[in-house]
């Protein structure tokens, strides 16, 4: 990935730092733009963030999708800067069920971080079974999950859409209001 028009590195993307060669901030910015999810493009990266509060933990975040986008971009930026090979998967709960029927769910099981979106959607008889299986497998394999729940979802609606067993799992996650 080549940088362009940078006064620091002259467009090479790299700088000399003592006896080392390091990436210029222009190249890191370009890489991050390609790495971060397009769904949250334009959502800001927080300047103040305690990465250790989130790293490796299962989290349920309730709030607005824009604030959640900022949280995701910030969290993924921190992960990327520590390990550019860190993988993530983003899926809505009803989309996951649809993909399950197509046999296209392996990325959600295998990603270093799963971001599960719970907003809108509809009731489906298989949501509880399939999402429960996904969350249990990820927990068994110690792969963290970040669940977004729209602020307008009442407890009743959440139980109606996800099922009691899934709600009991995600309520054990670290809760964050955004």
C-alpha cells in the first residue's frame, strides 16, 4: 500500500527512525481506512479510550448506531495497531440466520472479534438456536464478541427477537452504555 503526497515521507510511506524504518502516519492512516468497516465510515475515532477495558472481553453496548460506530472504529484501530492481522466480522442477527441457511457463517465463528448488531430486523424461529450456538462456540474458543443493541429495543422486544437463552448469554457480558 503506497502513500502519496506526504511531506514527512515524500510519498514512500516509510520514515527512518534511528537504525529502523517505520511506517509513516500517512501510510498507517491509509491502511486503517482500508481495514475499518465501511458501515461505520466517517464515524470518529475517540481520542481518549481505555483499550484494556475492552480487549478480549465480551461486551454488550446499548445506544445509538453512530456512537457504536465510533466505539467500533476506535476499538478496531487499537487492535490493528497492535496486530494488523487481527480479524473481525460484523453481522446483524437476522442476516446471520439467513447466512446460516446458505452455509456462509464460518467467518463469524472464526474471527478474532465478532460484532453482532441487534437493531431493526424481524422475528425468525431459528434466531435463538443459531445465535445461541454462535455465542457459545465463540465463548468456548475464547473469541470475544461485541453485541450492539439499539437503544430503542426494550427488554421485551429483545427477548422476542433473540430468545431467552441468547438474552441470558449477552446479559452476562460487560455492559456499556454509549
